[in-house]
């Protein structure tokens, strides 16, 4: 039996409406679980970059929250002063804070422009390894096609890199996407962030780093812009506009230099 055009349109609309209700209901029902999975994944990345666990340990995701609580201390700091804030780190959302004009500021310095950062939050979170006082900083900035989000771990001397990890980006697989490759991230541990004058000197170069150079990281083949973006975002977040004041507040005279000094 032939159906009229109006009948077909009404029927199709009704089917779409019912399906949309099911999809919306599923999204709402699964939201808490999705949020938990996201939180656990972030905790796992912090543990990995801090060297608390390794990818070969075979740690179950169900164990991550317990290990994180036992081994990591989270603190919220004021980026401008470097002082610790009273904000609860368990409920603090740095990404959300950086997008809200009430809890962030617009930045237009040369360092911010190079890193592709337009706003920074008034407060930021810092993770600290309870055992050895390693610091883990959230970092972000522009690559070639996307914003790169990751963590940089620094040893207790406030200058030596423990590790770097990226957990979200949209770079080209096999090219800029190699920022996730363990062979490349494995080049970072032991590198120095600051030079003898306290300037941010760590950088990803084009080609191969000079043997023994404490600041240079091998470039990414075919992904010069992504590598340059990593350089800029690390230098920016470890500098005076971001975590520099906090590093200064923790620094001691044993290094004989001004951590994160003026450019």
C-alpha cells in the first residue's frame, strides 16, 4: 500500500525522536562512568610521567585511584604569586577555569603567542610525588593541527626533566603524532629545563640533538612545526607567566641560579 509523503515524514520524525530520547538517556546514564574513566586515565598519565608506574607493569585501571592517592599529592597554586591556594584540588577543573573570564586572564606576550596560548587560569594544579618530591605540571599549547595537552615531570632539583607525556592532541599519525612515541618521549629524562642564567633553554630542534647537550631534544621527522610547538609550550608553562613563580618559591641556593629568571 502506498504511503503519502506526509505519512512518511511524520513516521521518520517520530522514529528520530524516539531514537534521540534513547541516545540522550544513555548519555546521561553513562556520564558518571565516563567522568570517572576520564579521571582515572588522567591519574594514570600522572603516575606514568612521574615514574611511579611503567607501561609494562600491567597495573589494572581499578588500582590506579588507590596508587594515586598513596603516591601523589595534588595542590592548587596561584600562578601569579606561586603560592598555594585553598582551592580543593579534587574538585578543581583547570581546563574549565582557563576558559572562564572570571577565573582566567587573557595573555598576549611573545611567549604565549609562540605557544598558541590565549588564556591562562588564575590558578593551576601541581602534582607532587610524595616519595621523592618530583613535580608534575600540566602543559598545553598549539602543535600543527591541534592543541597538545600533556604533563611534564621535573625532579626535586626543579630543573631536571623526569618525563613528558601527551594525552590529547589531533596531530598527524606517524608525523606529529609521534609525540606519543615512547622512543621520542624517552629522550626527555635527564634534560635540563633552565640554563645557568635561569632562562628556559630546553627545546626540540630540527634534526638530531648535539651529543651531550643538556637542553636539546631530537626533532620529529616530518613534523618540524609540531616539535617547535612542543618547545614553545614547555618553555612558556615553565616560565614567569605560569609555573615560574611557583618554582622560585620552592627553589634553594643549592642550584646557584635563579630558577625561571626574567627573560
